[in-house]
C-alpha cells in the first residue's frame, strides 16, 4: 500500500504593514488627489510624496491636517503620526478629510517660546516642589523632572447645552482640571475635566455659529474613539491664550517626539550642507549695519537719522533702476507704463485677487500666525488701491497701499508717499529686505496651493 501526498501551494501572505490603502488629500481650493500608500506611512512622508509629485519647494512647512467638516474642527497631524491609523478612527457619520497646506507656526514655539508661554499663564514646579523661573519654557515641558502648569480662565460648556460658564482651568501632566472655588488650586477644589492622553486637541472653525461660543478663540479635546458626544468644548478669552493652551497640550501629549520632528530636517540639512558645501557665516537681522561706500574709505553709519535718509535714497534709486524691468514695447507712453504697472503683480503667488478682509484673515490664520506672514489683495473700499495683510505679534494688520501720480507716472506707497515704487513686485521685494514703517520685514507669503 502506497501513500500519496498532494502538494498544495498557498498564496503568499503580505504582512499587514506592507499592505496599501488609498487616501484622498485635499488642498485649500477644494481639489484633491488620491494616493495609494502603505499602512505605515507617516504624515511627514505623505507631505514629501506630494512635494515630489507636484514639484513644490520643500521648506519644511508643509503640514497635514485632519478636518472634521460636520463638527467644524481641525487639528495638526503631527509629522510622526501614521495616516492610516488616523483614518481608521474616523466615525461613519462624520465628514472627515485630510488637508495639506503650508503652516509656518507648526514649530514656531521652539524658535520663539516667549511668545507662546507668557509668564502670567505658565508656572514651573520641580520634583522638589518649589517654583522655578526659567526663560526657556520648552526645556521645562520636555523635561521629566519638571511639571509646568498652564492656568487661566476659560469658557466651558456641558454636553448638549448652548450655555457657557467661565471657570479657572489648570493644565497638568495628569490632565486638565477646573477650580470649583475661584482661582484656588487646592486639590479639594480642583475637579477633573479631561485626560488628553487618549484625546487630540482641535481648533474650532465656527465657534459662535455652531456652538454659540462667547469668543472667536475656541478649541476642544476630542477622544480618539467615541464621536462628537464626548468632545470637551473650551473657549479662550484671547488668541494668545488659545495658542498657549493648544501648544501646551500638544507638548504634554507628544513633547519629545515633536521636538525630534522639529530637529530632524535641520539635522539632515546640516549633514548635507557639511558634506557638500564649505562653511559659511550665519547672518541675522541684528548683525547687519548700515555702511557708506561713497567715499574713499567705507564707514559705518551710526546716526539713526542718517541711516533712515540713506535707506529712503536707496529706495528711490531702486525704483529708478527697476523701471528697466518693464519691457520696452510697454513703455512707449506714460499711459502704457501705468497700465503695465497695474497688471504685473497678478501672476505673483502672494497676490490674491478680489478676496475680502475676512477671507484674508482666515487664510493667514490657516497658515500660522508668525511674524512676517503676508499677502496682498485688492482694496474693497478703494478700487484703485491695494491692501497688505500681514501678521505681527500673533495679530493681523491691514495696511493700505495707495497709488500716487507724479510726473505723469503712477507709483505705489504705504507710507504716505515717503517711499514710492513703480509696481507691487518692487514694493514687496523692498519690504522683504527692509521693514521701513512696517512692524517687521515680509518673510512668508500666503498662497493657495493645488494638490
């Protein structure tokens, strides 16, 4: 009796981590792109993929956002988070989307911590149970031996209610608490409000309309599972306060990992630079001085009045020299020159045609309230004028650019004619190097990107 065995070939099993999923990523103008990605792809990797596909400039400011349309909520997806894991937690009834756009404030608190952690809101307690004063607040948040506390008044609302109560809140590593007796932080008076280890912090996009919030500075803590009925709605009294709360919660949730996300591209850039380039000096705005090269020997201009006079003269000289940039067939007559000056800015990425003041503010907030973030737009109140909308000190300023007629030509100015430019491109280029009457130089422009 003989035995026969049948050989069976089983199909190869693809490890779960290597399986691919399809995600859809939206841009600010509503267009989207479908991507087939592996399960272990991070938000940073998705950004890099879209940067390569669309030939974007990689300035390390591209950021993915989780957008919950029905709830009017949005949050930063940290660079290390797995995109498929985020998608797997979406509720069926929620309209959830991935967005990508530039966000200059994602790591700004590492560069300027004093703007994000005001002394009136943050205190630091060590293991020895005494308060310490430190300029570098971030070291306190990232350290395991210190316990920073964020405290201020916030508005809160209960589930299913439209009424808001003003309470004194305290943020600790163990969670978020509010005081039942004024500003007392006595353990008997602190009531637990939320544990953020299993929740994410979101920005509210329609506080007053949807939630009846008392201010425009709303945020919330929403659990990873459970939907809208378990979200904790809060509202700050100012933009500065809201930014401090949201940043502190991000750091308490993923502090050291966020720091690694921040320094990783810098380390890669430094390694590449060291390998392929010769050392260069680092130059900051504070290290620049005014120089006079008109004589036989150069000299440093120390008189502030003389510095301003020289800057204005150079601005006028720049204007005269730059007139040659306009093609000769367009400057046959003064009227032709004027019409050309009006149109040259239309193709610039920083110019936004026919958007309102509210839309400009929304776009700047979406891309981060950092100093020098700006855009130019048409003036709605004066048809021949333009408006420079820019951010400084986490506030948005709107500065009118007016046309000036002189010697049969048209020029543009934002300082009542002291400094004049032949077109808006020249104006932007000047204020990218010189702050003039502006609170700071123009550094980053807002643009609506297409994925």
